[in-house]
C-alpha cells in the first residue's frame, strides 16, 4: 500500500502543484484545508479542517506517514490581516500539527518557511553591493509573517530533538500565480516556479526517508548566475548586470514591454539545496528569456532546463 502524505493547506498553490507530482511518484495524498479544495487529480483524499482546531488536525494526521505543512497566512496577507491571524494559524496551527505528529508517531515533516525569515539580514549597506543570501545568515524578521516562520522553524527543530521527528524547512521565494511577464521578472528578485517548489518538497521527503542528517533549512529560489563581480551593478545598474550574462536580454525585455523593477538588492544562494537535496530548479530566468525568444507567453509552455 502506498504511503500517504498529508499536505496542509492543500487547496493552495503548493498543494495544487505538489499533489500530481506525489501521485506520479507512487505516494498516496491527503489534502486538508479550511476551504474544501477542488477535486485533485488521481483521486487524492480531501479533508476539510481548520489547523487552529486540534481535533481537526488530529483527524487529518491519523493514518499518514509524512506531513508537508504548507498552510499559513503569507506575506501578501499582511495588509489584510491583523497580527493575531498570523499567531493563530502560522504559530498555533503549526504547534497543533507537530503535537498530532507526536501523538500518531509520524517521523517526517517538511515545513514551508520563507525567505522572509532573513529580514534585516537581506538589507544591503546604503551604497554597497547586493547581498548574497545563504542559510547561515542570522534570521532577523522585520514583520509578523517572517517571525511566525522563524517560530515554525524552531518548532520543527525542537520536535526533532525532543521527539525524533526528522524535519526540513524550505525557505521559499515568491511563487504565487502572476501574469507571465511579472513571473519572469520576479525570477530576478527571489522568485521561483511552483513546479520547482514541488520538486524541492519531493526531494526533501526522499532525504527524510533516507534518515540522512539532522534538521536543516534550505533556500528554494530560482537559479541566477550573478557573482561577486555583479554585486555593485545589480544595485546601481541592474540592466548592465543582466546584459553581462544575457547580451540579448535588454532587447527581449524591451520588446515585451518589461524591465527590472529597480535595484536587485539580494541574490539567493541555493547551493546547499543542490548539495544536500540534489535539487536544482528547472524553470529560471534563462528559460524565461528562451520563452521570449520563441514567442511563448505562458509558464506552462516554457522550456525546462536539462
């Protein structure tokens, strides 16, 4: 019988991208969401439940072998929701998930974190180069969303120490659905394709199945070629930095009525995820430019990296 994976927040973007991937890989899938999700492919099980209710969480967790905890209010919700909502769902709901995992003997949890945990560590000096963001930088969140995810990471690490629940935290970049042009430019600012996010979750589940290593966090963003030689130009003249690696990019972007949104203040280092999870994103700014060259106008049709 296939092992069943629970995806919390299963009606969201990650759940929609991850469910068919897990089913293709031979896993059973159970989705739990406060709103009843649309019918997923392949007959995945659907459960309606609120993570703020410990009894609902207990019912959702019963009988699964691993959990992908994705349910949360996100940074895009900061203007619409008070801090109390983030405490209730992102922190208390996460506590309920881990308590249920302890109760049911579940030993693997993939926790959905965010690049927002870095907070002030992402801020470059006033006239300095772009900051390279790696996992060893201090977590210094500047708002409640980032703080709630730091606390979630700490809950994950604690439950590995105290209860042997092997864990991974994935610090995602931006992947909410956007128009194609916005999606492509977003790759320069910490964006990532939802298909690559789903692949990172699968890679994390496989790592946890192998019982390799202790709790770890990973940056999950698109791949960019920028190095130290680009650092100052990324802030002062991002088009010049882009041209250095893709000579035809400025003309391609201009033809599509696109341009960088402003200084590129940070570059995310994803080498750790490549080394330890064997994960590499397949949909990057390279592929976006190739789509523009071919006249492709949707992410679904965009070519993937080898």
